[in-house]
C-alpha cells in the first residue's frame, strides 16, 4: 500500500492511536494533540477501530460506489417573453462608432 507524503498517520499509527484512546491512556483531545490531528479525526479512527478492529485502519477508496445515472443540467433555458423559447439572436451586429474592433479588456 502506498502512503502519500502528506499523510499524518499510517495504518500502524492509526491503530496505535485508537488503542491508546480505547484502553484509556489518552483522551481523544490528548491523542489529537499528540498525533497532530483533530479530535474529529481521532473520533473517526477510534469508532472504526471499535467496529472493525485492525482491518478498519487501512485506507479506503474515495471513488464513488455508483455513478450517477443522469448528470444534472448546468444551465436552464430562460424565457424572454411571449415565445417561451430562448432569446433569438440579434439580426444586425452592433457596430463600434469608431469603425474598428474593440480591444479585449485587460490588455494594454
């Protein structure tokens, strides 16, 4: 198993931390300070240790168990009045009064 370089705890250290809390050597707050994680993380690992034992200390996949059946649309059609459909394009393009194309914003 590959442990990424920013991981605070390896499975062995997670088990050690959970055992310390379960056996009463540390409170969750003390374990959090000692192992450099939050109390919420300590509580999560302790609970998993109580339910699954040493096997629960291994990393789990973050991949979703199921793919969504249909993606949600990113936009909605808007009604611009009477027709109920999208706004029609302009019939004539607008012209710059100076007769040249406008410069893109943010470029000198």
